[in-house]
């Protein structure tokens, strides 16, 4: 963005809260659920194995799906949007709330990431009490058979949020807190139709700069954004973050002058 010698001290960094969705990972070659060529459109049966009340009776099909996603994610590399957000940590205090489960933000080097919908490369016990006691475990394996819990022997599942399940309260609280504190709140590559993620904008400060970077506007919510940039985040995000940082730095200078 600028020369490293000009990087602000941690206390002086503007706070940037980001919500990312499938539009950030799609340029890395990963499939999306929604849209004209989304997985749900191609395979309507997929809804049955991604629903909390139905997947257990279709565990083999569910794991075939999670294995397919793991294969794709293992081959994928972070794209310029992921790298731009990682680089932004030099200039912003960044918190990323992602709806993606592929881990590419972390691979790119981002450190403040909340995986609101879980992580593809972790597994957990399907028994609620066992999961509450032991939590999830790292698992990057593409399984030939349905895996089982190492603690109790019950069927395991990917550590992702299924339809009909709630987002963990602790993760949501952290994302809400980041939105409330942010000088800049950005939604990148997300449709604004999945809640509670889409509702995070309502927790941002009134004086915060709110920016949308997406292929299309959010339905019925465009007025909530101060800036709307339509297109491919992988192509535009690095330059946009540079502009936003310059604006934040100028605003801080103006406030300093006004206090004198």
C-alpha cells in the first residue's frame, strides 16, 4: 500500500471489519452453493445431506460431499483478494468474519479470522455431548469410509454448520464486537441473504465507512453502504483497500487539525 517505513503503530491503525463469502473463494476455483451454476442448482439432493436433521441417515453421501470439497480446497491457492486482506494487516487492525470453510484466508496469512460457518479441515463427533466435551480435531484427510470419533466411536462429521443449526454464540459475539468497533466495515463477495452474517452491518457504527465489494448489489440494503464496488474482488480489492486506507489516514489528520 505504502512504504513499510510509513506503517502506523498498532495503536494508530484504523479498525477494519470484513465479512467475506463465496465470491472471495470462487476465483481460486472453489465451487459455490448458490447461483446459476451453484452446487444446489446442479444437485437438488445436496440440500438433504447438508441439513442437520437429515445428514446422519445419509452419512456416506454427506462424507462424499465433504471429501469432494476437501479435494478442491487442498488444491486451491489463495487469490489476490485473500492476499490483499492479509497484506492489509500492516495498515489496519483487521478482523475477518468469513462464511467460507476452506481456510484460504489463513493460508494467505490473515491472523484475525472467525470462521462463522466452521472449518472444512476439522472434524467433530456427531454426538453433541461428546463434541461439547472434546471439541473438534484437525482433519485434512479425504476418507475412503465414513470416519468415526476417536473418543467415543460414533460417526464423525465435518466441523461445519449445517442447515438448521445455529452459529456458535461465541463466534457471533466476536464478529458483532468487531463490527461495533470498526472504522471501516466491508462486505466482500457475499450476497447479503444469509443470516446472521448479513446482519452484522447493522452493528457497525453510524460514523463507520461501509463498503460493499460484490458481483451485484445487496437486495434492498444498498442504501446502507457508503460505497458500492461491483465486480470481481480478486481484481479490485487491493487497490480499493489502498484507497480506503488513504481516506482513513486523511480523516484522522483532519480530526487532529480540528482539535488544535
